[in-house]
């Protein structure tokens, strides 16, 4: 079967293909022609609508291949991040991994009556701002609903809670007057979570930005969303490897040596030429 004979209505939704049709009309960076104008010369005589459909369909599969090339490393780095952070939280707050640090989380805004009390408790409990605590409680409730008859162990919690929950522990917290016990820089990062990233030398805020970039890529792939809005896939690849290296250089090297990121990224023209689909 010829690639152009594929019925895209059975493969992708109309809104999704509409997005790709818009994209193929957009010129690239540095004066690069729009994808619709980069089809093979033999197809340039076709009506514009047909060229748009062909270019959109081909880039749909290119986009899927990019997602597929990233996913194994994305999954590996996500597990690496959460396990490293989990180890340090359990060690610092002196709680068994089986019990889990989630049993030590408190609403630091509504449960603490004074800065003195907060300062006494900050090394024994994980004190969160009201906003972060509510998000934590919501996630924990979702996990409990899926396992109503059993206690939530630390290992189970780690495996089920979302990446966003882990990243929230790298937020600023609240550094207002008398709120030092809610300043995550002082209560979580400096005494604890910095050790989860032993090869990282920068600021917490910069690491948080890098992890946010990683999380956005991860979420788009996991939710089967297109990646067309990401302007620099090579930056995503570099960022992913960097995060791995902050925790374990050996893991980062495995990703460097065994990924397909750049080869697939460079195949856009092959897909536009109809030379490959999968």
C-alpha cells in the first residue's frame, strides 16, 4: 500500500490532524521552507490541499517516532529522580522505606501555631504550604481509593504518585517573616534533597526549571499529545541526559550511548519524502 493511501481518519482525530495541517504551512527557522513545500519534487504538482494532507500525515508519523525514541529514557529518568529523592527523604527524616515519608507530611500553614513550634518540627516532619499540602492530599486520596483495603506502603506510594508531586518538593515554599519552617530551600533542599543530585552544582531553582522542562516532555508523550510545539528537541535530549548525570553518571552514559533521539529528529525530511512511516 502507498503511504498516501492510508486513511488518517482511522489513525488520528480530526483536531489532531488539523494541528498538523496548520503546522506544515509554517516556515521553519532560519528561512527553512514550510514542510508542505519540502515534499518530493514529483508531488509538487498536486493540489495544495492534497500536499497539505500528505505533509501533515507524514509529520504525524515523524512526531510519533520522536515520542517513541524519547520514551524509554524518559521513563528511566523519571524512576531515577523519584527513587533518588525518596532515598534521601527517608534517610533524612529517619523513616523506614516501607513506612514511607508520606506518613510524615503535615500542613505547615494550618497545623503550626508559631514559628517556634515550626522550627521544632521541621526536622521531624515534612511541612508543606497549604497549597502544596492540598495537592499532596489529593494525590494520596486518589491512591487510597485504588487500594481501599490495604495500607499505603512507602514503596507503593513511590510507584503511584505523579512526577509533579516530587517536583513540588523543589518549590520555594514560603520564606515570609516567621515562616522559615516552610522555606523549602532550608527545610528540604539544603539538608536533604540536594544529596539526591550529588553531581549537581547549581541552584535549586535552576534544577527545578530543568525538571519542569523534562516533566512537560514526559507528560506530552505519556498523554499521547503531539510534540510540534517543542522548538528544540535537541535541547530536550541534552536536558534529559543532564538530569540523569546529576544523579548517576553511569545511567547518563547508558542513555547517551543507546538512544535514538538525534537520528529520529534528523529524519524529518525522510518522512516528508515518504521514505518511511514507522
